[in-house]
C-alpha cells in the first residue's frame, strides 16, 4: 500500500493514505527521526500513540479522533504544519467542507477567534479542491450514472448520518436515487398500504445493507434488487467503509403511508461487520 509522509510536531509521520479503511495505524516516524536520540519517546510515539490509541477504532472512529485532535491543537494555539496534517487526515476520514467550517466556527467561541482564523486559512486551502469537483463525494458521483442530488434535509430526522436525494421519475411510478455516506442508514420503518404498496430498492453504486426485522442483514451491491412488501419493518443504508446509492421505487398502492420508527443503534449496526 502506498504511504504518505507528513510533518507532525517536528517529526515525520508515515501513515496509510486511506484511514477510512479503519485498519490499524502503522507508524515509524519516531524511530526514523529519534530512534538513536530518544528511543523510549520514539517507541511511545510509534507503538502507543499511533499503534494503539489511534488504532482503537472499535472505541472511537478515525473520523471522531480527527475531530478531537484538531480541536485540541487549535485550542492550544498549534496552527503550524501539524494542524495542516491533521486537517488533511480529517478530510480523508470523512469530515466534509461544510462540516469543517461549522466545526471551526464552534471552536472559535471556546478557543479564541484568532486561533480559528489561523485554522480557517489552512482548512480553506485543504478543502478548496472539493469546490472543483474533487473528494470522496465527487469521486463517488462520477462512479454512477445518476446524480447524487441535494442533501436529504426533508427526511434527515429519520437518518443516522448524511444522505442525499435526487428525483429520477415522477410519472407512472416515483423513483428517486438515494445516496448514503459511509455508515449512514435510515431508521427502522414500514411502508403501509390498504392494498398493493411497498418499495423496490435497486443497488447502483457502492456497498450497502438491507435488513428486515427478525432476519439477518443482506448486502446490497450494484445490480442487487430488494423487494419490500407493504407492512414489513426494515431499514437500509451504507456499509461502514463505503459510500452507497440505490434507486428507491415506490410501488403503487391504496392509502399508502410511511411509518418511521426507532433509529438503528450503533451496536446493531456494528454487529454487521463482525457477523459478515
């Protein structure tokens, strides 16, 4: 796997460029730079800080660790190359352009306005390429024929994580492309109808999950078709390490309505990876 070398607090850090994979973080910078001078510090840096703490993704995701780290650095007034490094990693770990703007605005009120200004100058450059159509979201959109659409604000209260909605057809049957960021999923829900009704899901990009109450979850891949009869309690969403999109086809029925229920808990969701 190709490695990326960056400057962190005066030392060179070598880490995997795809931290979204949640693989253990391997580190050699301490030994490379300080192994002869301070071997104990080098060992703590490589094996404990990165090899153990950053790698405990079963306790806290890499995305959340990035958020904690950049908050701590800015609060201490550390806005040098080490902050740039961690802002880049935060982007790789899934923090979006709009999210980092809100995060830094929030930090400003607690850590100080000048510190946030310094961080904003770096973040603006790091996330600038997203405006030009780069980044995970743009890459994923280019991988499928249907557009991602706009943030799914109308239904966001029924989702864990961020999703997007793009209407595809409103004639004969209603079809929409629904895109989920990694780990995003909708709540348990039921499509009710006096007769007919239900929903059909067609996977078009990435990897996702579908689960009916009382049954094991099944993966959804491009080309997978899921038929959901009316009255069946279920949920669907993205895999933990993949963007995901499906077409949602509304099956005509009489007196159709959706009943939104409880969210899919993190413990329920995280069991999917261990059971796979």
